[in-house]
């Protein structure tokens, strides 16, 4: 295990590496295909180098714990609005999630449907490519179209183009309060229709999910509203009335309960401690129920987020989910499975001959020796 | 400004190239004589002009593919063009290039309200995307000032923003997918109606690549439900510092307005003389707009006004009606036109950290004195995206050059304080030669390598974005020979 404490050290370690490197931050996510190589951890690259609440900007080294960032933001009434998922419960890995890992895997949460993904909040990156070059792109300002947007490219590249050393993020105010409109007993199609109606209303919904089997076993549809207290109350009531055709909605405004409920969804607590593979399927929301129906014969346990467009599926080990949902536009990724399953199906889908070649050629430009997390995305 | 010397072998083959294009397109879709191509000699950066070899106006993705295939085989540079509203010269041709205009690709292909997206051909104008969905109460969020004319293709090429991106983001945050033709004629679909990339985020890379990686012919765009209402408040301050501090405090207080616009005194005065919006004669003026129901708007505006009062404002005007809102926005919307009435102007687009606002405005005033050119500042203060307007006289020898030198100094200043050269207009030819002020040799090399992947023969909009000397060997095809 190579431990790194600064960016130059990272560059030297990569330049000097004779073989493949398996790059980790906190090591909590275990996403992608299995990688062979010497461990290279950036967990030692820590520190928040800039935080300007009035400019909604934070800059941190890649190994900085997400907790540390969220605590600092909370002290100023701000947050990471894209609500990154904590994978530890699912992966059963110990460790401390780092901001570099969040960015490298483009990890978002339920609020992605309203405000965007991690990549939408990433303003700048510094990284070291496979030749040991220290590169930067973007910066610390909210609007920047100077040259190509490598910032987006690096988000979700899983260390396969370069090792991220520093990230610059846009942050947002933590709202004063929140409320959740809950509708019970809907089947999948009706639930997704209700979520679509909510997301198409002018009430700034920041979470729209359907749990097929809630805590008491019955289906529950969850719609989140955030903001100033009077505004949240007004919007929650309007939405409850406008969605009354779907069933009698309950408004839950308890801050502790609502926070716990969305963290439960975000981290997929419903799947914790259960055996099986977990897949993440992104489709257009109205196709969500078809995905659920196709997976039912396999005994899948399903959760819909993002208004129905993100389907989380817990299936028996070795189930070929990609085959089961073939023909529905979108993509399916393995979120948790044994190494042999990930190797057999590929954790990531193909994006077609032409785009797969573009991706391979890009990797070759940034990492001609092919030593950075080789094969992690296929 | 330098442009590459046209390739004489291409000029000599003009007839053959035109004949091949005519063979795959209807007669009226190919323009090649000087009278017809002159219209395409420049975009909104009118100081630089050059008629192209030919202009093609396809009406389908297949036609675009056929055109690119021919140009690829003939080794002819292609300059993609949306509506030609680029302020950065993104669509400026060279004499040996074919301009590929997407203006006739203007159809709506699919609207899906349940899934909140619209799929359009890329030549459709920005405002007409909203026009296609507004009866159902929806809108397309990015709103560049040129939205009446500018095309989605150009918005994607430049990753355009607008006044309302503080809340809604810029083009890249509202783009779900594209159909794109690569230089060799291959058609690819990137993204779609679902969220997030399946593999590497190529969509994020394509957006903002200034037409250098491929020609986008269709776009899937996120549409949003229109808010119940929106109203602005106008606030005047005696110092730029006070206005800047007020912006920062509004943001820190947890209010997230949809827009925070800033105008300084020279700009206010010019606007008053032209648009008579009734603006107060103050050092700095803010227009802050919020959205929601009437009660929500009132609540947010109260909060904003309370914050502003701590900064000793000279004037506060809260809009109480649609008519008052229109009057508050009238001056801001007329600002560029007003400055244009006084003189020719150059509009810059640097972005700075919001905290640097007072310092940068002071430095711009000093530069204005040094160069002897007036500057008005109007910009999106919430996100630090500045638009200094430098006034000059195009008929006065040397004035344009002086203006460009001053513009370069201002952009370098933006980079020095932690910002960037361009926030929403793009690099084009205008800021090409400043790229090394923001990026290192290695940073630029990494970007050039990306173009090498998508367009190995460097035919797509090749003389843009990067300093010419850094791309010379590639443009001359040595890369392919190596």
C-alpha cells in the first residue's frame, strides 16, 4: 500500500509505478469491476483549503472525509445539495468516505432529481494522470466555459483517467425546514404517476421516491419539500390536495423522522444485511414500473427513486439484470456483487462500439500505460 | 487577430468540393458564390470577417453525416454554426472552410411532460424551446440574453448560461442527451431521457466543446414547471463594496434568488439615457428576483430587503405588480443596447469569486483610466460572471486594438483573483490567445489530446479555443502522418 501525503508525492508515485495501481480513497464503495494492482490510497491527502459561504464555494483535498466537509458546511447552515450516498451499509466495508471517492464515482442521492448530480456541483478538479502529470480543469467559480469541460469527464471516471487530488465544489444553503408528503398503498405504476404529477407541479419537490415494501411492509410513496417554514407548509398542503386523487396523503414534518427517512432511502438501508446482488438502473421515470415488472419473476426487491427513473434492485446472486431489462432505454450498473459476478456481466454496461472506443482512446491518452484502475469500468 | 492561412489546395478544389456537396443536398441547401456566402462571413463578433468556401444548410442528421463524410474525405475544415450569435467568434469561418449551418434543423421531435423532457433538432432557437412547452406550463431554464435568436446547437457548443442560472444551472445541467455526428460521418447517441452517464461522462465533455468534437443535430433537454410567480426588487447602493457585501449576505442567509443582477454607475447612466427605466443615479444597483406563490415571494423579498438595509442602501424598490417588474427589468435588458447607442463596445465574460467583486471593479476603473476607454459593468452577481462593456470607436485607427488589449488585461485580472476567462460565451477566437494565462502547457496538452480522439484530422472548427501555435502541427495534419 502506497500512502500519499501531497500532490507531488502522488505524481511521483504514479510516474514511478512499474505496474497497475488500484486507487482508493476511504475504500468504502467497492464499485466497478475488480482491479488487480498495488494499492494507492489518497486518504492521506486531506484538508479543506478554502470555504467561502458567501460564494457557495468549498475546495478540499481528495482524501478529506465527507463527514468533515459536511460538519463544516453545517456550521454555516450549508450542505452538499447532491446528497451523496454512504455505501458502507451496502458494501459492508469499513472506512471513512472521502470527497475524492464521491467525485470519482459521481455519487449522488435522492435530491439528484431536483438539483443535479455530484458532477453538476463540481466546479474544478486537480488530478494526476497516468504519466504523472499534475493537471487542472475548471476552477472555483460557478460559471466557467474556458476550454473543454474535463471537470464533468473526471466526475464518475472512477480513477481510470487520473487520480483526483483536489476538488472544488458548489455548495448550497441548508433549508430552514422540510416536510414529506406520504401516500400509502399505491401500486408501482400509480405511484410513479403520482411522483410525475408532483415533479410537474410548481412546488420545488426535492425528493420523489416509491418504496414497494416500506417499514410495515406496505408500499409508501414519499415526496419531499424543503425551504422556509411557511413556504414548505403551503406547498405540502397544495401538493396533498392536488394529489388527492392518488389517495389520502399524510404530511410528516418532524425534522428527525424526515431526515432519517431520506437517509434510509439514500443509503438503501432496506437492503442492508440481506444477501444478493444490488443493481442500479437508470431509465426515464415512466419506464421505472416496467423495469420493476421485468425483475419481479427473479424475486427482486425494488425501490424507486428520482421520480421512478432510478430503480434499485436487490436480486438473487448472479441474476442477469441487464438481460432482464434489455430493450428499455437507459443503463444498468452493478452496485454490489461478488467479484466473479461483476467480471461475468461487467459492472458497467457497454455504451456501444463507437462510444466504447472513444472512452478507450481517451483513457489511452491520459494513461498510455493503462495502469490506473485498469478495467474498472470495462 | 491572426487566422490560419487558407490551404491553397482546398481553394483550388472548390468546384469539386461544391459538386460533391450538391450531390447529397438539395440545390438551395448549398451556397458557394460570394454574394450568398457573405452573410456567413462573421457571427456577433463582427470585428472579424471572412467568407467561407461554401455554406451548407442541411435539414436532417443523415444530411449532416453525408456532408461531414465528404469534408472528411476532402480534408476540408468545417465550421459548425447555430444562429451566428456568438460574441466570441465561435462561428467565424476561414476561406478554406465549409460552414455547416444547422438553422434548418428546427423541429420539435418529442415532448414528454410525464418525464419532463423535450427532444428537439439543434437549430431550434432557445426561446422557441420554451415556446413549444409553455402552454402546458413548462419552460427550458437556460436563458442567454440572445435567447430569441440563438440556437440550442450553439448553446450546447458554448455551454451557455443566462440570468437565471443561479437557481437553474447552465446548459450542461439541463442537457440529458444528444445525437451527434462525428467528423467521419459516424452518428452517435450520447445520453438520453434517463439521468447520468452509463460510462464516462462524454455528454459533459461534448457540452462546451465549441463545435470541435462533433456536430450536434438533436438534443434532449430537461424542461421544468414554471413557478407560480416571480418578482424582483431593485436596490441602489453608494458603493460597489456595499452592493457586493449585500450579495454575499443574501446568499449566506439561505435565500436562493433565481437572479441577482448588478449594474455600475456608467452602465446605469447609459441605460437611463436610452431606456428611461427610471433607475436611481447610484454607484451600484442590484436587481434580485425570487419565485414562488405571492406569499412566498413576499416572504423572501422581506428577508432580502432586511439584509440590504444593513448595507445602507440609497434606494429600494420592491415590485408589487407585473408592470413594475417589467419596468425594473427594462433597463437591465436594454443595457447592452444602451451601451451600443453610445459607441461600439466589446463585451467581456470573465468570472470571478464573488468576494473579489469590489476589488475587481476598482481595478477595472483604474484600467479604464489607463487606457482612456470607458467601461460599464453589468453582470450576474450571484455567480460572479462579469460582463464589462468596453466602449471604443471602430472608425478610430488603433481603438479596437487598444480595446482588445484592455479586455485582455481585465480577463487576466479575473484569472489572477481565482476566476476564469469566460463564464458563458466561450473562448472562440476572441480569448484563444489567453488560454495559457489560465492553463499550463500540460493542461492544454490534455485538452488537445481529447480533440485528437474525436477528430484526429483536426477538421472541426480547428482554429478556435486554443492558441494557433499550440495546434499548428495538428491542423497541418502532421498528427495523422506521425
